[in-house]
């Protein structure tokens, strides 16, 4: 395919003819499209709605950090094309999303600098969606780094996910930055349109194919040149 033959023009990390990571490919391709459509010379797209593609793809995540000493809160928003979800201790997507949005303690090496206390303190961090575009990508984090074995390993347990996913419980509508007449979402229910599958025992090998919902509402398996 023409795109595959020009893969090295997107990034020097890719090698023509070698199997590459689909998630990384999506990020590289999207970054290239973002730069083509950008009104400025900025290569970063961390600010939501700073580029036309934000109105179609991705989501905006708010990170709130509360100091446990002075209770001061700081908020930071960051745009993500792909929502990467850890799946270590769960068996379905809803549990994964709930765990992602749960508050967690930041202590020890993860403690933060509080500008009011003027020292490193323990804190509570909570993550919440504040805006979601019409099309989102959810990445189940099946590869983890084992510090003891000093290598990356694949998590092989089964994860279920619904055809219709209601994201309303994970959206903080109180601080949503989208509230205009021209661009407003009130129903954060998403329908599944594609699944990317990695077959293989390890990180460095395997086979990748996909399931895709077509316009006729039927599901097709795209396995290299074979479509069934």
C-alpha cells in the first residue's frame, strides 16, 4: 500500500517491511496530520481543541492533585489521542475505567511539590474526563515491564467490553470546557466500531489483525489480505 511504502517518511523509528506497533503508528500518523493542519508551528497538541482534529478524535483528561497538609488543589488538563487503561487486576473494561478514575495517594518517591507549603508533600490524585470527542481509542495495556525479570511481559487474561459503553460516570461535567452552542455533547455513550487484536506470547513477536464494523452494520475480520 502507498502509505506502508512511505512509512519511513513519518518517523525514522519505523522500518519498511517490519511489523510495527499499531498504537505507535496511530500516534505518529496523527501527529503528522496534526502538524499539517496546525495554525502555528507548535508540534505539541496537549491543549484540547487547539487543532481541528480534536473535534473528531481523542479526549481531555483533568488531573487534580490535593495536598494532604494544606488541602490546596491544583488541576491540569491534558489532551490524549489514545486512552491507555491498565488492566492488571480486572476482568472487564468498566472495572478498568473505574480504577483509572479512583483517587490514589502520592507518597514517597511519588510525592509532589506544594507551592503553598513550599516543600514536598504527600497528595491525593484523581483523574477525570472533562471532554470527549466523537471518536475515541481505548488501549488495553497488555504489556507491562517486570522489574525483577528486567523485561516486558504480556498480560494474557480475558477482558470483556460492551458494545455500547456509557462514559457518563467518568466525566466531570462541572469543569467541562465545552459549553458552546456550536460544540456541545450531553450524551457520552459510545458504540464499538473496531477491535485490534495481537496474537502472540511475547512483546517482540506475534500477529496483528482487526475486527471492523462496516456501514451495513455487519462485522468483518481484516486479516492481512483476507477479509471475512
